């Protein structure tokens, strides 16, 4: 059986190019006792992968050249010599950018796709959802009536941050790139406001939308947008630093408003959700309940076929996606219907 | 009775000039029931006063033009119509840059100058000491064996930070401006190392002195020195932002190494010690015990006479002082003998 894989061909210099990836084929090995074979249905594309492509020191080891690209996946068990898994089981894991995986199952988590669609286990009831949950509740610690500001608000993480903030009784204000995304964030996701950072009126829009200041900032972007947000913080505000996508290609994302940290006695904390495995069960349970009750909605952008992954990834880094960016590897796999809209083509 | 006072004459544009201050004279009013008259022995000069001279938004209201400059003081009670105070009592308060003050006593704290010299109540057993204690123990939370790095290590706050870190079983590394300060910090205060940020070899010196990385950074300066320090942080390091003196005259102190906050999951927290009155009793008690036991040593730079305050303040902002910068207003008042050296002239 042939297993198509996308490997890292070269480390990007500046923006990622399709030629930084290479498609290869490998044999699927025979199963040993205790192993199982899975077929990937959905591959998750996430900003953290960009950092892994560099060899700069990061929180995770750099991806090796020639190695299959890392990535979260939903897969189906095809064969099993492991008593914990049976053919037909759906599992979340880290199979990466490939069609099949043989593992011992130790890193796999069985999921129930009856209540929550398979693809959502890579989104608002998966790593991005737990990321939102952790940064908001454990670092941001918002109190009812406070204002929560989140950048990249139309993305997989940001969209959950704002909806959780609303559930917690807060005012949720998003920042996103472009009018369409802002309309989606307010109209479909129910944020109180969303500001287009590409608009000339962004500074005034931000001021108007945060009249009482900002108590919690959930930062995914960095750079000028972060400086603008810091200027709106209330005393004793909390800033959860989740991502700095504005600097992933080596851009200068200097933070100029350092004075705000002192003057407003801010708490600024970087975090990586994988450092906190102990919160995942509670977070996933709460997120699943919110999804089941319709309190959390989401959108997906789905690219078709493994070969489309590099282009979809590059598009995501450019902000071309709306909501969770996925790659569907099996044509019959059903992506989650977004409540209120069909999945956009990748 | 004539009361000489130094008032704010103009808001500085760039570096503070002596002409930004003006000496005036006022009558000392007669005491009302409940009031007392104090004579200032020592005036404390501290970096926070620089921020108060601007009218930019800050954590404290800007100093008004023509108003007596704010400042912590040790004073002696001359007359009292308040049953809590008797002539001869020594008190710590905020009389500001003047010779006499009439108050209702509500903001005064009686001190014992037998065990702790009067001037030290403005230094390591006063506001700067509590600042060091709070930032280190409540934000930095160092564990034995960890490395604590502190900038402006020869200053009133930094010198206590490093000595407390040593008491807590940590490696204490200072950063200071110039060879003489660094020698003092290591030789007299007992830090494990101190690095001259003006030296060409500073980056390598910093690396060599923090071979195991930095777990706690106590930041008083900002700018390039902060960026250099951030590059040495260990994962899950804590950064207590106490001051940003490099930017007080409007200089660009952009933080370029924002990535470290995310990659190393740092906690960066600004603080102002006056926000935390509940810790003062415990902190002062511990600091006094350390001083009495000889575990905390200090140095003072003492300027003579109220008229010398502006020049001494400007010198402090330039880093010309060693240790706590004071102004002695009463010639017979005894400054604390530094253990191991005489007070430098201001």
C-alpha cells in the first residue's frame, strides 16, 4: 500500500513557498503486535507549523528536513493489532501530512463523531479550542462585565476566545483582517464588535469599540496591532500571548508601547497549550457542551486532497482562510457543517 | 518660620534640567487641633519622580506645576497637637521636597531609629526595599538554585533584589553601568556576578554569567539591556517590570525580542509597590531582620541641603549615584553608615 507524504524540502527564507515542501511516497509497513493502521480523513493546518519549519530555537524542536510535516489529524482505524482500537474507530492524533500512519496508539485519542463532527475535533473541540480556553480562562481570567479583545478573531482560536468571553458575561471585541471577516465575527459568531486592522480608521474604531478600556487581550498577531491594543488596556489588565503570526517570516514585530506594561501594571504571559495536558479533559468537556448547545459556532475552510496542503497552508499564513483551515484527505469524509454557512472551498 | 520648598517649574523636554525646578519660600502655618509639625531630615530621590514630572498618562497623577515636588522623607516631630505623636518622634512620610510639613499625621509611620538608621527607612527598609521584596517574591517567585538577573543592580532597589535572591538560595547576577558599580555589587553586596552594560563585551559577559539561563529577571531599565536579558530567559521565566528608566526622557525603548515571551512562555508583569499596601508590614519586618543580621548591606549617596536636590536628582537619573540617593536637610542628621564604606558625597 502506497502512503503519500508531504515532507519539509527546505527551510523558508521569508514567506513560505510551495517548493519548501515535497510530496514523497513510502510503503506502509506491516503491523506488529500492539500496532494499528489508520487512514487520515482530516489534516489540521495551524500557524505553529510555520515556527517548526525554521531551525531557530523554539519551544518545540525544529522539523527536520526530509521529515513528514507535523500536524494534528482525525483518522479512522483500518486495521488493529492493539486491543484498545477496533477498525472503524475514529481517532485524533498527530499523524502529520500523510495519508496513512502505523502507530502503537499511545498518542491517539478516540473520539465520538456522533455528537461532534469529526472535523470539529481539530477545531473548537480540539487543540485550537483548548488553546482559546486556556489562554482566556487561565491567563485572562475575565470577570463578568469586562472587555475581552482578541486578534485574528476569525481564526480557529480567536473565534472561540470571543464566544467563550460572551458565555462568561464579557464584552467580546475582535480584530480581523478585512470587512468580510469582521462581518462574520459579529454576524455569525456573535461578538459585540470586530475591527478591521487594515482599515484607515482602525485606531479610532478600536477606541470606539473599547470605550471602557480592555481588561483581557488575547494576542495572536503581534506588531503594530499589539501596540494599538496595549494602548487600550485598563490597569491590571491581562495579556495572553498565544501567537505572533506577524513575525513568523522574520518581520520586525518590536513592541513599542513597553511603558503600558509598567504604567498599567499589566500581566503579559506567553503560553503553549501542549504544556498543560492536565486541563485538556475539562476544557474539551466544556467546549463540547457549548457546541452541543449551540453556544459555540464555527466556520471551516476545507482544501481537498493532500496535494493541496502546501497551498492551503500558505493561504492560511496570509489570512486567506475563514475559521479553521483543514485538508480533507478522504473524499467521502464529512466536514462539520458550520452553523449558518457551508464550508468554503480551500 | 520660613519653609523652603522646591516646586516643579516646568515640564522637562528631554532630560531634566535644574531650571525645571524652582526654590520658593512659604510660611509654616499654625497647628490646628490634631495636627503636628515635622522637620525633614532626609529626602529620598527616586526614579518614579521623573514620570510624575510629565503630564502623560501614568499610574499616578502628574505633578502640578508650582506644586512642591513629591518625595518620601524621614522627619522629626517638632510640635504636636496630635495624641499619636510626641516631639522627638521620628516618622516616615511623604513631605516632599521641603524643610517642614504640617499634617494630621494620618500618612505618617513612626520608626525606630535605634536598630535601623533613619536614612535606611528610605532605602532597604523602606519603599525601595519593599519594591525589591514584592517584585522578587511575589512576581519572580524564585526557587533555590535558580538564577535571578537584575538591572540597575547598584541602585536602591536592585541592590536589595540581588541580596534577597542570595538569601533565598539563588544565583544573583546584576547589570550596572560601569566598572566601579559592578565591583561594588560583587565585592560589597555579595552578588555572584555583575555585568557592565557599557562594556563592549556585555553580550558575551552576560552569556558567561548566566550559563544555566535566567529564571527571574527584575527589570529597572528597559531598552537594549532588557532585550539582551530576555534572550537569556529559561522556559517559564518570570520578568518583574519595576522601572523603565531608559525611556523616561522619551527615548525609544522598543522591546524587539517579543518572540521570547511566546517561545519561552514568559510571565512579564509590571507592578507599583504602592498598589500592595497589605504586604508592607511583612516585607518591612523581614527586611529589618536581614539588615539587623547583616544579611543586607547598602550604600548611600547623600547630597547636602535642599538646594542640592535638583542637581542630585538629575545625577541619579544619569546613574551617577551609587546605592540610595538621599538629600540631607539637617546637618546633624546621621546618615546610615554603609557597612564597609563611607557615604559618598552627593
